[in-house]
C-alpha cells in the first residue's frame, strides 16, 4: 500500500478541569478568559495526517506500507521520520523540504470531542511517484497540487488498485475532478455528509445514498456515520450496516476514520469479505478512540485477530 497525502505534527491539549474554562452545552462552546494563564491538565505531541495514520496502521498489521508526503527539515520533521522508521513504514517517496514542518495542528480535546486549530500554510507540495505499481494506492487529503499528483498517479500506474478518502479541500475545490476519478476507484471512504454531497442528495435514507454512490462506478463504497456505525455497498450491490463496538464515550476521536479505513483495507487485502472488513474497521477504530491521538491505539495483526474472536457478536447485517 502506498498512501499519498499529508504527514502532520498534532499537539493534543486535554481539557478536564472546568475551573479553568467554561463549557456551554447549549451552544457547544468552550471559552477562556483572555489574558489569563490556563493550567493544562494533560498534553501530548504525536504524528497525524490521514495518509500517515493509514501507513502506520497498515505496517502494524504486517503489510508493506509506504508514505508519499512532504515534510520539512526541522526537529518536528525528524520526529516524523524517526517514528516512521520505528513503525517500519517505507520513506522512499517522503519529500523533505528545507523549511519547518509544513503541517502543524493543535487539538483541543474535551469530553471525548475536539476542536482542531489547523495550520494552513501555502504549499507547493508536488510529490513525484512515477511508475511504482504498488498493489494499492490510498489517496487522501492533500494540501499541495493534488489534482496534478492524482492525475499522474492514475496515468502512470495502470496495474494498481485505488482506494480514495477525499479531504474537505478536494470536495470543495475539485468536486468534478473527484467525480471523474470514481469509476477508477476500488474502495471509497467518506462520512455521511460527504456522501450526501457527492450524490447531491440530503436524503436520510442511507439506501438511497449508497445506491447513488454505486452509480458512479465505484467497486466498494464505505460510509461512516459516527456513533451510528458504518455502511458499505459491495461489488454485487448489497448494502450492509455495522454498529460501533462500544457505547462508552471515547477518550478522543482523532483518527477514528483513518483507523477504520486501515482495518477495512487490511481485511480486503487479506481476502476477507466486505462484511468482515467492516468488523475489522470497527474494531480498529474502537481501539483508537480509547486513547489520545490517532496512532497509539492502532492494532497489530495479533491484537486485531484476538479482538475479532472476542467480538463475534459484532457483525454487519444486510439492510
């Protein structure tokens, strides 16, 4: 699997003590007094970025993964390369620029949810991959010249399969380009609001949304829907739904979608059915949201197989 997208540094700030800030549940707003020092309850610095998370997750599951992304040459960038090396992720297509880390996020976490302060530096990111011909490409959010990079990948790698998880920038800036790519996509990962946008239909009937996604020529479409679980439509047109593993409030939600995609991709590559792939995705996501950050909870092969045996009641059902 060659994942193409961003590698970020994420700083998680966990807010627990209400004496230091106020939360209004009606407006869902958190506020701080300006000019004050607010004691931190806990913080953590970790790697992030959709492509980075999936490449690390697949490597932990025992697959060969390679990350194509752009980083800088500062201390934070060294943390990225050192962590990828430790995780066994190939860095052949990791582009190093002479500048600071191009993508840096601060994640304010409270009550299992979070607000992300996202750095949006202008980027001329232009990754060159050429004819690498991996078994799968995983294309996801990308802040550089993503249209050119994606087009070059499709043109130069005829034998590869493609999985796509478009970011908000791709859907807002290049909707038509994304739609034109869909017939080439083996597996599409989107959340419910993104799926509704793609098919231009806000219908609450998930069957309607899934069937319209399928008309774009996608082989397998996966739609995640938070606490409601996920849906998938396979090559034969059958639609499945699976719930979440645990009803407990998550510790931190960052990386839930990436970890689900990781588990799903792993299962498909290992020859499992769409129904079983949904189970693997749900199990991996459940593990990630029980820890802070997008990567600490990612399961290895032995762990996910064990959890699969422990959660035999978790199964996708045809709807």
